[in-house]
């Protein structure tokens, strides 16, 4: 009998690498024209080395922001992201470390502030997932790791960043379509993504009087390293939505710009659903 994969042996224990993806994801459309929407701002993005976070980072840079990026250990991807940001004429600070550790989260925020003096846009975005088709296979170790990675750092980083945020600054949290419709093979991951929706709504009302807006993005299937690293079969990834295809990071990044800048000045506590047409409530 074939031995089932046990949690620590899963290949997704290692982060996915964007520079090894085939086809390569599109990060920003060539014809995306910046118009200074984030001129002079500083953005702090967790998981900004690759995928959706990288796309948000490069779009922000094209709109005039400097960027600090936190990532686990994908140095090569992070270096490429830094180069993309510098190509936009902006600065990029790379911070490698484990967001599960609150002390590291505090240090990462401190590094950003000592380099750029401020934080104006905070993007909580890092996550992992470990697909399991049966509930019994979700071990306590997996459950802890998923919650400790996907939701606790949203609290740690936001707590550390808040003293630096002022009126007009924004927070954007990455959730998922799975928060809204559930997922039969990602029950623990989907639960963390639901927690992110509730966190976003709670924080938006807490911070409304400080005129700091808090919104989120709930992506559907997007072609990123997370997908390649965690799903065995990717050939029909995203084919089951109305548009019958996966989305590219370049189709997600502009939503982060909208939520980060003044264009969304009367929007807080809300989510933008970028999922190829799947209708979800909220
Ligand atoms: P990604 O793998 O490119 O990005 C996730 C990043 O999180 C990694 O690059 C990694 O550096 C970072 N990370 C993970 N654990 C960490 C830790 N302990 N400490 C520090 N950094 C850590 O994948 P992505 O698809 O771009 O994911 C970005 C966000 O989008 C996640 O919140 C994910 O849940 C969400 N999302 C993705 C999809 C999709 O189809 N790709 C769908 C819905 C939601
Ligand atoms: Mg990565």
C-alpha cells in the first residue's frame, strides 16, 4: 500500500518559487500607466516577493510608492521583485523572516520605518495552504501552522504598524473566494480566510474615526507559486468558474491600487472579488 503523505513531508512545506513557474505569471500589464496615485507613499507588503503581493508591489511602485516586502525565504524571487520596483524608479526594502513570530513582525515594521520614515499602505497578504480532502487528515500540527501563518500575523503586523499610520492611510487584507463559499479540500485554509474577512470588518469600524480605511481583496484562482507548490494537478486550475480560466496577478494588482489610494475614499470594511465571475455574497 502506498504510504500517505504526512504533513511535514508535503512538498508545500517549501515555499513556491515564481522564477521556476511555467508559464511565467503576468505581474503587470505592459500598458498599465501610472498616474502618481501613490506618489511619495510607502507600502509595506507581506508575501510581496511573488504572486499577488509582487503584483501589488509593482503596481504601487508604478504609482510612485516605495515598497518594503516581507517574505519567508525566496531570496531569488524577492531580488527579482526589487529589480522590478527599481525599474519603476522606486526603492525597495527586502525583509526576510518568519511572520509566525511576533517579535520578527515588530522588527520588520521597525526596519521599514527606519528606512522610509513611515508606512502609508499596509498589505497583509502572506499565506500558505495544505490541501486535504478529508477532515480527519487535517492534523493538529497542520491546523496550527495554517492559522499561525495566515491570520495571526495580520494581527501582529497591524498592531506594530498602527502607531505609524495616519489619517488617509490604508490597510488591505488578502482573503479568498474560499472564505465565502468554503472549500472541500482547504477547510482549514478557508477558515483562516473567513477570519480575515471578520478581522477586516472589525478593524474598519475600529479605525474609521482615525480616518484609516481597511478593505480587502478576495481572489479566486490566480496563477501564482502558491498554486504550483500546493496542488498536484494544475492543468485545469481555474477552469470551473464562469470565465473558465485562472486569473493573472496583473488582473489583481490594480484592485490593491484602488483600495490603497484616495479613489476609494468612501469605502471601508469591504472586499473586491476578483474571481472570474463566481458570485459570492459580501
Ligand atoms: P505566493 O506564494 O506567491 O505568496 C505568498 C507568500 O507568503 C510567499 O511568497 C511567502 O514568502 C509568504 N509567506 C508564507 N508564509 C510565510 C511566513 N511564515 N513568513 C513570511 N512570509 C511567508 O502566493 P499568492 O497566491 O500570491 O498568495 C498571496 C495571497 O493570495 C495569500 O493570502 C493567498 O491566500 C491569497 N489567495 C491566492 C489565491 C490564488 O489562487 N493564488 C486565491 C485566493 C487567495
Ligand atoms: Mg513567494
